[in-house]
């Protein structure tokens, strides 16, 4: 199977693509969390840990 990607060239297009990808990844992560065989409290703690780690990584990339 061959896949061809036409990536955006403008800054606006790149920003829109990044936002759409972030939205897709977030939805996918939530679906995975929902399917885990553990209590909701445990799922929330895991989600909090993921968000905290993502924020720390984002801060690190900005420097």
C-alpha cells in the first residue's frame, strides 16, 4: 500500500494540522483509558499523570 501525504506549506495550515492531530491523539488516549479494566479513580490518576508529563515536556521544548 502506498500513502501520499500533502503537508501544508503555510503557517496557518501547519497550525491547523497540529491542532487536528492533537485532537485526534487526545480522543484516542481517552478511548484507551475508557477500555482499561481498572476503576475510574485509577483512570483519572493516570490521565492526570499523562497531562502533567505532557505539560512538562512542552515547557522543556519551549526553552
